[in-house]
C-alpha cells in the first residue's frame, strides 16, 4: 500500500475501520503514522473545548428584558411575580378578587336602588343630575355628599363607596409604583367608573 | 458533596426549574440560563469565530427555548433540546449571511483552502498534545464549511448522520468535510509552531 492509497482511506481509518493492510502501512511509514497521530490529537483536543467560554452579563440582561417585554415573566419588582407570571396579568388572583368585589358592589347598589320607594330627602330630590365626580375625593367627602340620605341608605352606599375607594387607593399605589403597568391603569379607571356608577345609583335613588 | 450527589442535585434543580419555568417563574429561567449558557455560547463561538455574534446567537437560542418551554414534554434531555435549537439558530445565521454551510458535492472544488496531502515527508510533529489556545485560534481560521462540521463533530460530539440531517448534506459529505477540516487544522497548527520556533 502506498501513502497515496493509505491517505485516500484515512477518514475510515480514523473512524476505526482499519484492516491488516492499513495497520501494516502504519507500522512501516513514519510520515503516515505521524499524520494519524496528529489528526487523532486534534480530534481529542477538540473535545476539551466544549463549554469552555462564558458570555458577558449583557446576554442575560437582554434575555430578561425580552422575557418581560413579551410577558413570559413578570418584572422582578411586581408583586405576585412568582405565582402566575405567564398568564395575563389581569387574571392574577389579587386583581380578580378586586374586580369581582367591585362588580358585586355595583350589582348590589343597582338592586338596592331598585327595591322600591324609600324616603326622599328634599334637598337630594332636587338634584336631577349625579353629583360631580372627583376621583380624588376622600371617604369623608363621599359621606358628606350622602349625608342627606336616610340612615339606612347612607349606611349601604357608604360601605360600598368605602370599599370602592379602598380599591381605588390600592390601584393608585400600584400605578404610582409601576407607571408602565397598563393593566393597573386600566383597573384604576374601571374602579373610578364603578364609583361613578355607585354615585349615580345613589343619586338616582335619592330623586325617586 | 460527592460528584454523584452533586450531579443528582443538579438534575433535580434542572427538573424543578423546567417545571417552574413552564409557570413563568423568573428565577427558573435564570437557573436554566446559567446551567447551559457556557455550552451554548461555546458552540456559537466556535461556529462563528466572532464573540459579539456568538453572544447575539446565544441570546436568540435561549429566547427561542424560553418561548417554547411550556411545550417541553421531556421526550429528550432538556440539554439536547436546547443544543439542537442553538445549532439551528447558528446554521440559519450562517445561511442568512450567504455562507455555504457545507458544499453539496463532497468532491467539488470550493473556494476554501484545500488542505495539502502529506506524502512521505517528516514535518513538525505535534507531539501528541495540542495547545488549546492554538487549537481555538486555528479553528477560528478555518473556512466556515469546515468549521461547522468540525465543531459539530469533534467539539460538540454529534454523529455524522445527525450532522447530515442538521446541515442538509449527505453522511459521506459530512465525513469528507470533517477530514478536510482536520487536515487543514494540522496545517495551521504546524505553521503556527514553525513560526513560533523561528521567532527569537
């Protein structure tokens, strides 16, 4: 076997498919023997390179930012991040509970206001429009506005308004802490609208 | 902790992290990233020979993985799944750049340097051990087609039938390209040694 013939089948030799003729040539030819030795050393050395290097910290920073932007994870500062981050944020338990409570308040106020005629305070009966809404109104302002109602009605609407106001304050705090949180802003607007509805129902009730 | 116990602990950590990642746990994603970042980045670096590009491709590979983590069913090892994804990301990038990943015809002449055959001459011997740094440098100088096959087979441990499927060539072509890559590396390493020997 010549060196040319041997090197033509060298890939097979390196894969372990050498026969007696190949082995004999290797024994007799220092050049081909060195070649095989070098190629085997290169293949062995390559295995040591696997997993050798480390990317810079910017890679993880970019990945994390993209995961947050795509909603796959929650930002680290947002409460409840460990619980349901891969779901849409408005389905988190805290938001669902608050939304359900506000809906119940609105429904309750609606049915309460439609249960039949009750005492009508003269001053409130002259108000044909709902009281102006002020998202920043405090509980005391609300109670003052409703101060003209009968005690039973006042108690009912005061409780509802206080509950809605608490939700509004929580949502306002969340928005202040997370200005980029669209869901928190939407929830806050919904809470304002619910309070407006409770107000409106109270006013409607008072003029019946 | 013994090596076996540590390895078992690592496996449990990865399994837990995968399940938590499916639920969107941010910490779980970070654990999975740090467990596999070296291997993925090394693969990208070897195949592109460019650190900045390798980082971009590493980022892309992990993002593709994390977007699909919820669909991971465990039929194969997570690391295998991630690795295949990384290889595909790199190959797509090479194709986008218009680089011929592997010649379609194993016997075709290419623009890449064809390594010289060695006939009966005794040149500088590599002494059976390879300097890792010089080998890394030499791999970076390989033409892209040779480099792809060499990295996938000798560095990453893929078999020729797997490589053929990934890059879209025949098994024979994969074997031929690997041999040419090794021959070219030998040439580069001998040249490097000769230059080093000449310098005072």
